[in-house]
C-alpha cells in the first residue's frame, strides 16, 4: 500500500505531497524535502514522530487530493 504525506499536515505552509511504496522510503523523501525545500538542518525524533502520525495509507491506484 502506498504511503502519502502531505507537507501541510506536518506543519509547513506547503502544498508538497510525498508518495512512496514503503514507510521507510516515505520518511527518507520527507527528510530530503524538509532539508532542501524548508531548510531544516536536522530531523529530530519529534519531527519523525509527527511525520509518522500524519502519514496516510493509500490503496494502490486510489487518487488522493
């Protein structure tokens, strides 16, 4: 099942959407996005917890808006 993270749900004023095949891949992409787009220097344990709490599961092929 695809994992989806909406950047806005994490607390940023951003329309970014991360889609990945696994939680691990989604977390890596979210960390990369936070660093490159938002200038986050370090992904703290608190940020990891927040990101995981807003991560959604999307059945393959289902369009999420």
